């Protein structure tokens, strides 16, 4: 009896609620949660004891497990918590004061104000509308927010897939650009980087560096009419600089371009008139009344003066005109200054530029290379060959003559010309006929009038220093000086209109230091004409 | 001194890069149109070749000129370990007759180029400037209106930050950590080291450009 009473007294939960509660399951979950948490605590103890660093991935995994289980439990209980209410059984001194607060459903004052302000914010503008519309509007807002959140989640998921963040595996094989495309891009990249860092591909060749009529605004007042573009010719990026003696006096004022072209005066030009002759002949530009630079009468060893035909044709072109004027100005400088200027010319390693061929006339210069280099059969690019003929006297000693290049036919012609030239004569002009071409390049060697040293073609073609006669006791002009001259003359001629002629020869001649020689005066005279 | 890295990006992804930079830097972009004139000194000016760059900012109503000299880069084992290039750089604002002055001194025009693009300047461990621009060349001297891109499909990205001898390591670290954020779109490297394009660039650009399917509030 008593047992039954006891049983009946024991309240039985409503069967339905009991089922809903599913007490067994909740008990299981609670137990597993308890176990997980205790496991984590143990792990932390172990870490603390052994002083190892925990592996965050493992710990995060465990945390996520705990989180999941807690969530499930709470979820379960929430479903059925409605029929239950809290009935404090054990009221004592400790919890007497706090119990009412915990049991109350009214919000704390601060929470209450916060709540009302948020509500006001939310319902702003909708206070006056009927409740139904308010509800609708709020619903619409909720939908929009939900849509935005979904979109964001989608993007996140997509990106996660693309970079394989979610998976523990490495990234999938990245889509490889096909080889051709990759090569093209690589090429473009190199172009771009070179352009930005070094300036490759951005240099305008000297002959195109005119100032166009319409300068942009920010440069309009920078340039005056006379200055023009002061520029290096192409390929100047690798210039080596020499020790320069400062000009003692500079009559050129601010005209820097003249400094660069000054060397050209010292080097002179060779002027070859076109000649249909197929064999090498010594063709004096007899039409010119000007005494030859290398005639026995003259003591200069500079090149022939250009023939009048050449001169006039040169005048027709703007840039050469300017340069000629400059040259003439230069010639008016005292010799010493010329010397100094010559010494200050740059040494350049760049390829030679094509000299303008003015109506079929050539100007050739022998350009020099650094150092004691042997003759090499190096080919220059067609159409851009500049020949400079330096001072005609050849030096002896440890300086090498350099023949940079000869084209095939020209070589033969030149060699033959050289061979036939008697060593003792003054050779005013040595023209090498290139039969294959309509316009014949000419090379002129300036020879000194009274020196046994000859600018013999064959000698020049050798790659050894040929010993000259003893008439040159003075030291030799340094390679650098000569090279400077060559370089500067290149600069002067760089402005000439380029010509499509396929001249490919160049020689380096070394000059002696007889610059105080009346050579220069001779040259000056000639150039002034 | 400055720390500098360079990279390339295909022109089609530039807009995406702009969005990314906007998000990372938090500042507005500034348009860029700079005429850069590079001068080299003539033979009579000294022992060594020197080059000077004049930058004319054409974006302002009144063009402003800056002169910049870029010196040699830091070398050595330490420099190789740093992923940015540290080099000396001197910069100054100048008046508009600077070009005349340099010509009078004996400098000659070596090359010129026109940069058109945008830049972001912000502070993130160091004062960092990111410049994205297309590099244009002028076929005729000084004809900035007729400039054509050197490489139409590729633009240049430069990240620079001024530094001093004392703090260049921190600045270099700041720059390289910032560059990691740009990794999905482009790789940055020391000037002169080529990188190629990044294979994920297209996907990254697409995701940056998409609006995620959500509607605006």
C-alpha cells in the first residue's frame, strides 16, 4: 500500500511531454558534452605540464565538437521548455535578493532603453501607418537582408572553392596558360619593364628628334626656337666617361650641342661623290677648287673638303645645315680649344649610325672601339652605318687599327684600291667602287703632307699596328681622344638624314697627337668654304 | 632611400585591382598622368654617367614638376634576402624651368615616357604608394597627346615606400606584407626580375567584379 501511495505521490510527467522531452537522449547528450569538455581540460593540463604548443587545428576541432553538442542540447530543451516554469525551491540568504531579478521577465532599465531606441529606429517613418503595413515593410526589409546575406555566402563559398580554403587538400592544379600565351605575355612584360626601368625602346633616333610645332602646354615655354632638341644619339646608354679637363674658356656659351659636335670639326668628313666607276680609282673631286686636305701642298691631314655639290646639298637639309653652322663656328675656335674639346669627347661603344647620304654622297667616318682590339669581321646593320674618317695620320705603337667591317664587294674593291696605292704618294682620295650598287661609297684617307706616315689603305686594313716613319716623334693621341673624336663626329652626323645605302665599312684609325699641327688650320679653312 | 617593387597586370584586370586596392587602402584613388623625362649628363659633366628624371604632373591644372634621382640599389647578402628593392632616391619639387636648367647644365634627353593611371597613398606600417599605370611612349618628341602604350595589354604596378637607413627593414616588411594581399591578382618583385602573370588572376578578378548576386539595400 505504502508503495503504491509512494508511487502515486511521485508525480509523473505528462506522457506527451515525457515523449517530447526525450529524456534519455538529452541525458546522453549531456553526458557526451561533459566528457568532451573534460577531455579538453585534460589536454590543456597536459600542454601546461609538458610545455608543448598545442596544435590549433586539433583544438579548434574539439571546440567545434563541443559547440555542436551544446547547441543540440539547448535546441532540444527549448522546444519543450514552455510548459515548465522555474520554481525556486531553495531560498536562502544568498539568493533571496537575486532571485526576483532572475525570475523577472521585465528587462533591466538599460536594456529597456536600448530596446526602445532600437525599436524607434526600426519603425522610423512607419509609426503612423497601420500595423499591417508596418509588418509588411519590416518583412520586406528582412527579405532583402536575407537575400544579401545569401549572396554574400554564395560568393564566399565560390571563393572558397576556387582557393580550396575549406578542404584540407592543396589547391587544384591551377589553370595553366598555354605556352604561346605565356610566352607572349613574358615578352610584353620584358618590354614594359625595360621601358620603365631603363628606357629601352623609348629613345627616338637622333634624326627624328625635331621639336614638333605643337609642344604640350607644360613644355611650351621651355624651348626657344634655336635650341632645338639636345639629345644623345641612339645607344648612348653605355657611354664610358673619361676624365675630362674642363674647358678653359668656352666661347660657345650655353650651346651644349656644339660641344658634342665639336669633335666633328676635328675629324672632318670625307666626302665621296658618286662614281659609276667599277674599279677602284682615285678620283679627285677635281671639280672642287678647294685644295685637298691631303694634297702635298697642304699640310693638313684631314679629309678632303666636301665638294661644292655636296655642300650645297647639305645646306638643303635643315639639320646638317645647323650642324654645319655649328661646325663652322667650331672652326673659328682657337686650336687649343679644339683640342680640349676633342679631348672631352665621349667615348662610345655603340654601333655606328648611318650617315646621311645626301643625294648620293657619302660621308664616312671611321669609328673606333675601345681598347686594343683586333680586326673583326663584324657586320653592321644595314643602312645605319656611319663611317668616320678620323685624322688621317696613323700612329704606331701599341694602338690598333680597327676595321670594323667591310661588305663583301666593298672589301674587295677597297683592298684592291689599297694594294695599288703606292706607299709614297699622297693619296687624296681613295674611292672604293662597289659595282653592285649604284652609289659608291668612298673612303678617304687624309694623309699628311710632309710626313712619311701614310694613311695607306693596306696599312689600315691590317690589324696590326704598322710602324710609321720616324716623323712622328710626338706622342700619339690617345685612343680615347681619338675615340672621342670619332664619337663626337658621330654625334654630329647623327643628325643627318639617314640613308638607305648599305655602306658597311669602318675603320678606326689612330691619330697622333700632332694636333697642334697646321692640320687643324687647314681643316678650318676648308670647312669655312 | 625607398623600397620599391614592381609587377605587371593585364589591362583587363585593372578594374578589379582598383576595387581590391580601394578595399585594402581605404582612401580614394588619385588619377595619375605624369610625363617623365629622363636626362643623362653629357661628357663634360663628370666622371660617371648620371641620370636624372623630371616628372611633370599633368593632372593638375597647373603642371607641377618634380626632379628625382635614383641611385644604386642596396647590394649584398642582406639585400638578397629582402624581397623588395632598397635603393637611394632623392626627390624634390622644382619650378617649371627645370628642364631648361638641366639642358643648360649639359644634360641631354635620353628618353621620355608618359604614365597614365591611378595611385593610392596610405599608411600601413609605412607610407605606401601604389601606382597602377599604363606606360606610353611618344613617337614624336614631347608629343604627349599622341602617346601610344608600349604594351597595350599590360600595365605596370609599382609599390613604393620611402625609407631611411635605420628603418628600411620595417618598411620592407610592411611593403612585402601588403603585397601578399595582392597575391590573387598579381605578383610583385624587384625591378628587373620578371614575374609573369598570376594564373588565379582571372578568377580573382571575376569575383572582385561580381556583385555577389545580392541586391542593394
